C-alpha cells in the first residue's frame, strides 16, 4: 500500500494536460520569422476541471501573418483586442474569463491615454466587472511597426467528462 507521501509524490510528478491553441481564421504567425518559430500562439492547460489559457503576446496581425493598421494606434489596439477575442472564442472562453493582462506599448508616454480610452471602452462593451489585473509596460516590440502588444491569462471551470 502506498503511503501518503508516495501518493503526493506521484501526483506532483503527474503530467499536466496541455496543448497549443490558435485561431487561423483571425490571425497567424508571422511568416517572415525565422523557422522554426519557438513559441505557441497560446497554451491551454486543463487541471481537474480548471482550464487556464495563456495567450502569448498578441498584436495587430492579420490572418495572413502581416502587420495591419500601420501608424494607427487606435486601430492596432482594436485589432489586438479582436485577435485575443478570437483566440478566447476558439477555446470556449470570453473576456469574462480573463484574470490578467500584460500590455506592452512602444511609446507609453505618447500612447497610454489612447490605450486606456480604447481598453476602457472595450471592457465596458464587454460588461467586465471585475476588471482583470493588468500591467502597462513600455517595450520595444518584435516588429518596428507594431505599437501595442498584449498577453492575457484566462481561467474558467470546465465540466468533468464522464469516463
């Protein structure tokens, strides 16, 4: 018979069910990146009825992997939010499941006010309450034409499957 310590050790080393997520109808990886690309668009982790979605940095990229809305911060922000919405939808989630965002702005002094206006309007449109935890960071992004990039973490309960 296994001791409690042995059972806990087995559980601690059990693999976590995870898989990459994507939504090619909304956005695709940048085809100009060196191959192989060394990240997933997102990761889905299922833990005993709890699902966690880790959405990689997402920007104003179209379904062909090209940057769109060059020079237009508001339009880039809207496309970024739409891309995250599409990734969430592909996993049966919504913005109501988002618990945290990390928001990277190329020029935080110039763009933060516009960023916050767009984010506030979008969150109000979604009816979010409470709002997700968030951090705003100035950063040099992976493409010089991108002005904003957002990472997100979503969590939601999933019904257990009958075995």
